[in-house]
């Protein structure tokens, strides 16, 4: 039974195709539960995110697995065929480890993918489609991902605007848990900033947006993690002094945070330092604000240069991470082979013990029939030796008949070592 990884991602398929093969959790649970009662595929995990849909399974029927993925989404398999990648055994294990580590992500080193893969495994377990062997592969992949993140710098540098703002806040302020953060606008960019700041554990987030509906939507998304307050946009200048960190991204054609307003806010704060991040183009914040003592002002270009440098560092760290993943994948497959060899050894020993029992019973019967002990012992040794050596003799004959001389040489060398070890006198 092979371990197969099969799917599409941002590198092989368009957004339109990825949308067509994506699964939501509820539909996937239904499909997997149905599959758990069928003999065709009842040992599989499906990872489905905005950038990938992948099926991991223990099976010898990779083509049928591709057909299942196509049929489950109502797609002609020929449409899917040219966009699907397929890996088997060590390549599949290595791919799963790369995915879980963020090495195969659109944003190199992104941490969210590990949680998504863990959720996919949990869903498959609940649906009854995960065997002990498949679970062991995934748990080892999680171990590999943790090693990559703790022993390399793949995920240690900010490579998104939202993450970069959170990192800046940590550099400027020693106690992020005491911070009050003001989001000026609640669009996509500031939503990401707000979520990263919430993850940072800040004390409170103020949301100031022209339309209340969008502000409330963002508030609902982050309220479980942080205290949130919505303030009217026309009252923005009146609340500047409350914020330690301000992130602005309005899309306005005019500046919305004036020099005089920040100066007045500083005075109300008794000149405690402020971090202002202007993510808008055109700019939201008067550039002269940077001249005020205690104010740190960063623009899009400042952050982008930091992100570009950090991304280069991540790519360099990724080389080290790839080597680690390949080593760990090989290690897992070696462990599995040793385990399989252990089963073979047990079976061989059981067969040997059965032969021994048969020959002992035969020898006892001969003694009862009056044969001399010397003759019975010699016959017992001869018959038992012949039975035990027969499989090895057959293996040597088959090796000699193959077209690979190295195979025969390998067996002969190992047998020679065993025999030499047996001939050594005991001390």
C-alpha cells in the first residue's frame, strides 16, 4: 500500500479551477463519512484552502483517487489532469512536510497552513477515514513542521504588511499587552493589521471607519480576542491621543490625519511615544508628523523594503529547511521499513518454531517406535537444518537468475558476514 499525495495548488491551477475543486468543511465531512463505508478509499485526508486542494491517501489506486477528486466536484477528469501533481511514498511524505512547514505556500513560511492541515486531519478522523498508518505520517509531518519553524528562520521575518505592523509595534513598545491601537478605515489591509494586533494580545482596538457596517464586521471578527470600540469618523482627531499605535489606510484623496492634530494628541499624552503607520496611497498622514519628538512614522515604501529584505532572508532559510525536510522524510520511511522488517522477522521466527515443534514430535514418535537415540538426533538435526536453510537457498538461486549482479553480491556479502560471526570463538 503506497502513500499518495495528489492535488492542485496556486502554482499549477488558476483561481477559477481551484475554486471548483475546493471543499468546505460541512460538505467534506459528508463526503468523507460516505467514503469511510466504502472499500475503494476509506483511508484519506483532504486539505482544502484558498490556495490548494490536496488528497492524501494510503492506496495503490492513484488514478482512481484522481477520478474521485474530479467526480466529487463535478469536473471532467481530463480538465483536471494537466493541473494535478502526484507524489508517492517518500516524495509524498516530503511534500506533506513542506506543506505543513509553509515551504510550499504562496507566502513562504506562513504559519496558518499548519493549523489548516491539523484541522483537515481532525475532520478526517471524525469521519472515520484515518488509519493508524496514515495518522502516523501526518503526526510525523507536524513534528517536521515544528522542527523547521524552531530550528530555521523560515517563519521568523515579517513578509506581509499586517504582520510587519505588528512586528514594528513590538520593537517600539516593550509591553504590547498594554497598547491601544487605532485602525483608521476597516478595509482589507487594516483588517489584516487588526487581526495581527489582536494576536499580539493588545489591550484594546479602536475602529474608525466612514461606514459603520464595515467597522462592525471587523469588530465582530476580532471581538473574541480583544476589546473593541467603534468611533465615528468625524471624531477621529478627538481620539488620536488615546492611541499608542495608529494604522491608517482610507483610500482618501486627501490627508485625514493632520500635523496639528497629532501635535495636540502628543500634548494630551504627555509626550508618550506613538507609532503611526500610513498604508494609504495617496498618504493619509501629513509627512511633517515625522518631525515631532516621540512619533515614529512609517509609510508603505518603508514597510515594503523591510518585507523584501525579510523575504530574502526567508528564502535563504528555506534552503536549510528543505534539507531538513528531506532528511526527516527519509527517516520516517526508514522507520516504516524497519517496522515492516520486524513483522517479517516475527513471521520467520514463528515459522521456525513451528518447524522445530514438528521435528521434535517426529523425533519422539521415532523413539517410541524403537529407533536408537543417536539415529533420531542425527535425523532431527538433518531435517531441521534442511528446512531452515531451504528459504535462503531459494533466495540465492532467484538472485542468481536476476539481471542485477549487485543484488546477488549484496546477499552473498551479508550471508558471509553472518557466517563469519557464527564461526568466531566465544570468549
